[in-house]
C-alpha cells in the first residue's frame, strides 16, 4: 500500500493488494461478545472526550447494562485515572483481559499495561493505530452491551482506524462553545459522514457555570453553539455539560462513578433505544 493512501479505492488508480479488500473491519477476539460500539470523538483536544465517555459509560451501567471502555487515546490516556484504576491488566498466551472498575465497567487502556503510568508513549502513528486494533482483536470483551471508544483528538490515524476497523454503531461528538472549536469539530462530523458512521449526538462541554447561590447560568466561554451545530448537520440529540467543580474533583480523585447529574440522559436514552431496536 502506498504511504499516501487515502483508503478510498474509488478515487485511486494504484494496483495494490488493498484494492481487493473493501471491508477493513477486524474480527473481535473469539471470546468477545459486543452488541454496540460507540466512538466518542472531536476535531480538537481538551474539549472533554474522556469525561463524556466516562459519564456515558456510568449512565448505561446504572441502567443495568454491561459496559466497556476502550481507551484509544494512547498518548494521553486519562480513563484509568477517572475511575481510580492503577493495577495492571492481566493476559494469557491468547488474550488480554480488561480491568473492572468498582461498579463493574470493563476498561482497557495502555496505562494499564505499561510499567509506570507516568511514562510517555513515544510511538509513531502506525504503531499506535496497530495497538488500538489489538485492543479490539486481542482483548476479551465479555458480554458487553455497550463498548465506548475514547478517541484521541483530530481526524488522523487512530480515528480512521477505529471507524474502518471496528463496527461502529454510533459516533458521539464532543465540543465546547468557542467558535474556533466549532469549526474544528465540524471536521469530525464530516469525517464521520465520509466513513458512513451515524452521528448519535453532540455534547457541548464547558457550556455554562451555574451559580450555587442564585442558580443563574453564566456562559463563560460565550453563547452555546450546540443547537446550531446539531441543526446544521441534522443531529437529533444534544447535551450541555456545565463547568462543575464537583465533577472535576470527582474525575481527578478517580470517583467519576459517584457523579450526580442528568446532562447526558437524553443521549443515554438514544443509546438504549439503539440497542432495543436490534433485539
């Protein structure tokens, strides 16, 4: 395959082996059972993809579903910290096994495999993309109703690998109110469309701060743009997450499973409906 390959055989004249393969999806581990895969992505870093991934996972676990999180953000893995996971994942000659959180959410992250969780991951793109594939093909995701994939920022190797290699049922887009972020997030929305991935919803993080004394909402980073983005791209479900010191403290202390809030209930309803439609 050419180093300049765009993975779009329809517009390519090169005669390579990949032209014969129109489906790039990888098979999961033989012992895995996964009903729905939802990728959480954005075109920019720092907007809270890991937070939204964690909250959605907690929401669905509270509703009685078996949930897993595949941490595809290999160079900036924060999922284990949010759940207070510091032990190493176990494996055998034929499989890797995720680590369960306090409430039973299965997590696989590179930070659960390396010797020191503070060591940097200095890998090139193809190695990172290959490792993400292994988190799908080599990890046993046992009886999982929802597998949430926490993506790295941007529209590069790893998002492309996930959208091509995994049977993604829905994409959750995360943004923040700034106009610059909106422009970059649109790239993620368009990428999902180009890969024929259904955009399930869009969540706006840092949307407002609610005064604990009077209850008034202050839009510190400017007016909300989430409805504008949703209308422009015909996205059915939206959510607005506040700047919440308690939520931030819970994530820092590994206590995200204790959070209180209903911000993502509508999108969680959409996830639940998607699963029921296939039964």
